C-alpha cells in the first residue's frame, strides 16, 4: 500500500470509529440529561464550565456556543479554580465539570469546594462510577470504547463525545428559549452570519451616491452622471419614480449601434422595468435578486420612490458573500 492510500485508510478508520462512538451517545442519555438542561434553563445564574487538559479546551468551545445562543456561560480552568479563580462562581451559577476519567487530582480538590457553596453540579464524564460521577448532581455519560489514537491514549474520540454532548445541551436550550435568527444576529453583529440576518438594503444604499437623470437628459450628461457617481449605473427618474435604468453596458451597446449619438437622450437608450428592491429588504435578498438575474446593481425604492443604488461590491465589502 502506498503512503497516500495508507493515509486515507487511517483517516477513514478514525472517522468511522468516532462516528460510531458519537452514535452510541444517544443510547447513553438518561433523565439526568433532561434534568440538567431544565436546571440550566430555569437558573437565574450563569453556567460555569470547568475542566483540565483537553477537556478544558472542549469546555471553552461549549462556553462559546452557549454564549452565542443565549445562555450566559463562563470558562473556569480547574487548576486555576483551586488557586483563586473559584471566586468566579456566584450563588446561582450552575457548574459543569468535564473529565474523561472523573478522577483527576484537580477535579478531586475542586468538587468539595463547589459542593460546600451549594452550587448544582453537572458532570460530563466517560466514567460514571468515578469520583466526579459519584459527587455530581447530574451525570452525563460520554463513555467511549476506544480513542482514535492507535495507542488508545491521546484524547480524540472522548473529546469529540464531550463536544457533542455540549452541543446537545446548547441546542436543547435554543429550543426551550425559542432562540430565533434575530436573536442570533443580536449576538453576532460583526460576523458574516449576523450581517446576513440583520443588514438591510438601506444600510448599504444610504452611503452610496444617488445617480439619476430625467427622460430628456442628453447622453453626454448621462455619461457624466454615471462617471461621477461611480456605480456604473444611473436611474431614469420622473416625479421621483423609477422609469428606467442606464448602465455602462447600455452605453457600450449604444456606441456599437450608432456613430451619431450626441443627439440621443436618456429615454432613447434606457432599459425599462429595471430590477429594483425596497430599502427595508434584507441585504441578502438583494444578493439573491442579483444572482438570479445575473446583474451587479439594483435600484432601491422607498414607498415607491427612487431611493438610491445597491451594488454587488457593497455586499462583498460587508462579507455577505
């Protein structure tokens, strides 16, 4: 077997092994899972998630997922907790401890301190008979038969299982809270995902120039208007309503059809019934309209009146694409 086939074989074996372990997690769910989710949902405090080693990395990711989906969460490293960071835990907080073995020294020191403060504790562990499993109020079983590591040592399958249980908790809370796409956008205002959910056409068109000409505007001034406003287009407007559109392409076609064009006006070269969009529409709707019609600009309206232009470059700049 050559090295490429060997690599692919190992990769497929790893994926198959981990996917099988993840599938088995559904069989390990008990009422403790549902009770733990309800506890978090009804809590007036935050979720404090702690762990050590690779479990601490997974804890950080679960914290990020919970925070982004409406459940306040804080990471607390188990080693740092017993050296001062335990002050992070407030009276109404729920604590999640993540540990494959459930018997690490740091966890054994930390658990009595947490219990003395009467904080409810959820264990995510691969060993439900461990110290952590026995001391926690709720135990979520993430047992795996084998790590993907050929020596069955490096945390691989087990950390994937922890992550999946964390995702399951987060999504259950999303459902219970009725967390919507609008809520998601509120927590992700700077990201591309959030922008797709909250950015409106007016947010883009309002900062652009507003090129427009009348029906009888001569072609020279049409060219000047398009050039000065630098959007590659101008609206043809009458009584504030869009009558037509003239693009760079329309001008090029005009030049190929006639050598004598100085006498032409906007109405002679414009395209009628141009694609347009309301300024209150979502920016992602503008993108869809452009893609479906293979165009790069859209005229924008406000209550039926011409309001400006949105360009494909605006959408690219904002990361919508």
